């Protein structure tokens, strides 16, 4: 049925015209939202007005307008994720945010993470000299005993980095349950939501974690450069960031080199002169996603991914088939014929990508059932198994 969101969650139809037309769609069938979300149709105009327009017409007052856009970005995240704007801080990207968090909180001991976490996060941990305890690729990440075993290793564990969604396997990890095990052991909990924010409902208060890191380039449709972090208030209060600048100050415009007082909120993680344009763009994208409703978007995605999974031979599907264990992405492994399938999809103007685990297919709010039917038709044309 189609509710107030304008979305069809039966898998038979698609987004209502008034929803789909709010995004700029390329030619062909776009199913790459796990990589880059499509731009909202108002993005270009807003970028001109909020950034270049202000710069051109009121340069003396530009920072007043620009900082208001960034505050709007923080407020939009707070509304989307269920917390207060003060505890969100803009960042360049997730990796930079993780670096600042680990430097500021200095967890004593190893960092637990999965081998399916995004590689740059592992690079950060290694560069900072911390040891890593991995949950191996072949381990069952849904088995809490697996996590408990890693937490109870002979070496003390100081932090766990939980990837909410494994981008290469389509797994949706049980964040709250893993975090509960970590809290019981006094382990710092950090969650990466780059592949889930905007398509999987997230309630920060319900999770009860310490830090969340995210970006807007994927399902939030906000483009690159608008990373962010959320820090739980009591964790923020005891943190001492080392990568600081004048926007980390309680009063950035005090301009006293002898008096640095860290901001009382998450802005202490900010740094020097910030970028503006990425956050002005992402603010409007987040507001649009929130207005449509993440729960409605998730229901729409589940309907479409279920349609695809049900139409494919079970041996082709890499990701979990249970809706509560899978992300918004279907991963398809055609074995020796994967190259042939990819070539056929490219020829049919179906925009997907490939990782070692398989072909990644990700429908968003602007996709319809017919988009997934196209994928099935192309695969069936190569394999004859759908």
C-alpha cells in the first residue's frame, strides 16, 4: 500500500511520482545508492544560494549565514537519529572522525572489529599503534558468543568498532546487543553507520553506545565531504581531542591564544576553519530523507530487495535473506559467469558495482519494482536460472 510517504511497500509498484521526481535520476537503472545516493533535485539551486549566493552578495556577513547552515546540518541529523544537535559534530569523513575519537579517548587495550569493516578504519587503528582483534570473515557476526570471545581475550580490549552494515556482504549487525556485551565489560563502543544512515532506522538513545560515525554520500544522498560524529554527552565531557582548532573552542571568536577552553558539546572535536558547502548540501538532503521517513524508506527497500531475492536462484544470493539480518543491498555471486553478468548489466545500462563477494544491487526510495525486474531479466538472460 502507499501511505503518507508516497511509497509503495508491496514490492509491486514504486515511489509515487512526487517522491521520485525529488531526485535527479540518470539514464538507465540506477542501483548504486550504497556508493553514491542520487542528488535531490533542489541541491544545485540550494548550493548556489546558500554558499555562492551568500559569498557574492554578502561577503561581510557570510560566516553568519554559513554557520547557520552547519547548525542546520547538526539539527537535521539530530531529528533523523533521535538525539540533540549539540552532540553532533561535522567531520570530513568517517576515518578522520575515528582518528579524533581514538586520540581523544585513548582506550587502553586492543580494538575489536570485523574483517568486513571498511579497510580505512583498520588503517586508522594500525596507524595509531593500537592492536586489533578481528572477528574473522567466516565467523557468524550474529552469534553474540563470537563477540564475547573476542572481548574476553587474554589481552585487554579497550574499544569495539561495530560496523552497522557490512557493505560487501549485506549483513545488518545487531548493534544494541553487541554494545550491551561491551558495556558490561567497560569497553568503549564506536559504531560506523556510513552504510545504514538514511535507509535503516537508527535510534541513538535505544542503542546506548558511546560514539557513532557517519557520512552523507550514500543513502542520505548528501554528497561527499559531509561526514559527522555523534558523541554521548558523558563521553564527550571526558574526552580531550588533540586535533583541535578555533572551532573546537567554547567561544571561537574570543581570539585569545593563551586561553583554549574546549567546547562544552561535541564541537570540541571540530577543528579549524570548516568547509561549508558539503554541509549546506547535506542538510537539505537529510531533511528530505527525514520528511519521507526512514521507516517508510526501509519498508520500500525491503519490499524491493525481497522481490529480487525471491526471483533469483538461492545459490546466487550472498547476503542474509532474513529482512532483520540484511542491509539495503543484495549481493549476487554468479561464480565463473560473474564477468559475463556484469558485462550484460552494463550493456543494459544497469548501474551496479562489483566487489570480491559479488555484484552489489541497492534500491533506494527513488527505485521501483521494474528496476529490480530489469536486473532479474538480465541475469536470467545470461544464466537462465532466475
